[in-house]
C-alpha cells in the first residue's frame, strides 16, 4: 500500500520522474521499491516509515536502491549524500535479497561512472564492492 500511496501522491502533486528516468512503469517502481524497503527494514530489524521529504533516508538512517536484476549494480547519483549508507536490494514480486551496502562518498569513484541506459549517468557500484 505504501508504493500505491506514493504513486498517487506524486501524480496528484504533478511530480515528474527524477534522474531522467523514462516515463511509465512508475506503479511498478514505486510498489517494488516499497517492498524492497520493507525487505531491508526486516533484515536490519527497523521499522519503515513513509514520508514526503525525498531527502529523508528510506529505512531508518539508510537508503535502499532496488533492481529486479539478480546481478544488478547499486546506483548512486552525484547529489546523493556522501555520509549516508546505501543498500542494494535485488528481486521482484516478493522475493528479495539484500546484497550489501556502501557509503555514498565511497561509491563516487570515476571507474564506476557510466551511462548504461543513455541519458542517466550515475555511479554504478558492482556487488563485489559492497560490504555484505
């Protein structure tokens, strides 16, 4: 329900996608993203809270990034906080794996800067560089 509420709230507010994410698929992203945050919260033994402030951490004091790709990389954007931990969660449809984490500042390495989908350059951290 958190993912649905987020999507409806963003639509009502007229918010556009961030970081040049292509339009469409927002329902899936918001719902899967919320489910990934719940999986991370359970693994960290903390509560998840939905909030309107995009600058607040996703789960407790950390952020969660999702990808359905089992071998996917953790995406870090230039404006992500350097001192915050970012966790990678992979999976879909209720089956998720917490892959590991890295601090934002440590993830901003030149060799990880890439633009695999075109128009969305960011730091893409490989799973083997994450702290388990």
